C-alpha cells in the first residue's frame, strides 16, 4: 500500500524479492527507518543473512507461487526485486505449482538470451498476479548517485574525457543487452564487462596491467565507468557500486569511479568512501548524455562457410548479434573477440587475445553440448590451439571478421583441424548498421 505515488517519499509497505549483496539490506533499513515495513522473500543460497532481522520467508528461486502468497499474506501489494542473482539452473529448482503453471512463460524468457529479457519476463509473472513491481528509485532514491563527487577527490579534465568515452561505449553496446561497465584510460578501452561482472573485470585489469609491466599499486590512471543500458527498465538490475567496487578499482590502479547520476546505486556508501578517500581515488556521479537510437534493421547477415561443417540454423541469431557487437566495438577502436551463446554475450575482449576471451566464457558454457559461437577480429589468429580450446569449451563454431581489404578465405590444415573437432568455420564482414553509433 502506498499513500501516494512512487518516489514521493510516502511511507510504504513493501514486499521484496532479495538476492545477494548488501543492497536489499540497505533498502529494508531505509524503509523501516522511515516508518514503513517490509516482508522479504529471501532467495535460498543468495540472500544476505542480515535480512533475517526483518519479517521474511526463505524460498527456492523456483517457488514462485509461494513467493507471491508470502508477500500478499503480509498485506503487501507493491514489491521490489533486488540483489545479485545467479542465472537460474533447473538442476537447483524446487518448483511449486505456481512455477509449473508459469513454466511456458519462464522458458520463453530464458530462451530470449539477454539478462534484461529474462528479468522483464519475471516482472511480467509477478504483475500477472496483481503485484506492482517498483524500483529502488521509487522506494529509496537516496541510494542513487547524484551529480558531483561524493568523497574528497574529484575527477580532472583527463578523467572527464574518459568518462564521456565510457558512456558512449556502454550506450552503444547496451542496445545489444551487454554489460553496464567499462574501464577507459586515456581514451583507450581497457576492459568491457560481460557475464563475469564488474569485480572480475577489475581483477583482470589489474592482471593485464601487471603483465604489461605497470605497477597498479603505485601508478593510478583510467576510470571505471558505469551507466544503465539504453531503454533499461529502471525497476530492474540497475548498475551498482559498493565497497568491493572501490577495492577492485584501487587494486587495478584506477584513478576513480564514475556512475551516471540517477542510474547507479551506491551501496554501503560510507564504507566505500572510506576506502576511496584513503586511496586518493574519486567516486562521482556524472550526467550521462542521452543514448543514440538503436541502429535500423538491415539485410540479414549471411556468413561465408569455409570448412566442412555448415552453420546450424539455431546459431544464426547468435552470429547476427555477435557481428553487430564486433562492428560497434570496431567503431571505438577496440574488440578482439567475443563469445555468445543462446543470444547472451558471455565475454568480450577489449585488448586481450582470443584465447583469454574464450577461457573467461568457459564457466558459462555447456561444455558437454556445443552451443556457443566465438567471433574473432581480423587481427586475431585462427590456429589449431584456438580450435582445440573452442571445442573443449563447448563452442560450436568460429566466425572470423573481415578487415578492410581482407580476402574472405580460409583453407588448408586449419580447416582440417576444425572438421576433425566438428567446429564450423565462417567469415563475416562488419555490419555497417552498428557503425552508425
């Protein structure tokens, strides 16, 4: 029940579906501090134990009917979905009747590929049961970044240029339902977030800098930039920063963290700022320019097949999306490789070799059933070790992007290797639609 509209500061009585992290705890504390009440549905194996201090029910992720009943029994008709959630696996499901009844819609959402589409499908399920799904900006707007630095340190002109570049790249990739974070240093894209998340992305920035001879513990440069994807439903999966983000940025040798004001959540703000101020890095909210419209539809991309195995029809959508992403990356002077499976981009390489990009995707691939596609840039080598690695990871095929003036041909021993491992090899030119960004 709400005394007046969302975002009005009215006292609320709120149901909450809580995943991992501290954000659900902070929202619950904010609600009760303002005289409201919450009932938390804690997702088993995900939610923070601190939520047990509030009225709660602990459920498996597949107990949809029980979750709805728990919220309604507590007298709530408005709810939020918060916190980190692992992509659901049916191996861990303990389905109830409500889940089984909704199974066709759930499967449709999961098959859609991208995380946003899955979350929209889940929201639709709760709304079909007469619950109104709100966002953090409706119930605890004080947790969002506003314009300006929130600590002692401020971004300088060189950082502002990197922030602007990061906003542009996230906006371009966001149309393809890809990550909400990048690292930019001196105008150069160092890392792009995909399925592994921000913390792991920052860890590999540190690894990469050390491998290149830099000392992240002494020299600070570059910015972690976060913003919401274009057209993102702000009730769902807003980008967030917290103490772990500050720790990762410090360890990576970054000069600061910038989030789009009104779009990025700042969890455990005092602890995060204490770490940032002590390390002399900035944390700032910055107004992000509007994202450009999505590129128009164009002719279907038809890759050229080089080896003895043809492209399965179910991989055509993955290749189409992958080519468009690689083409958008080229416009930013970055992009070595990416892995995509069932419409979901699992890993992206900004500067790393294809083998490293492929290895990052391995935990997300069904290695006993080939279902992913690896796309590599025109400067990346297609050789026997990469093909062997791809087959071991569960990759069904490799698509090589053509560079300007490149010949569209692969032949000889490399194709024999691919045929032996039943991996298709194809080539594709850049998609001019993506370059419109």
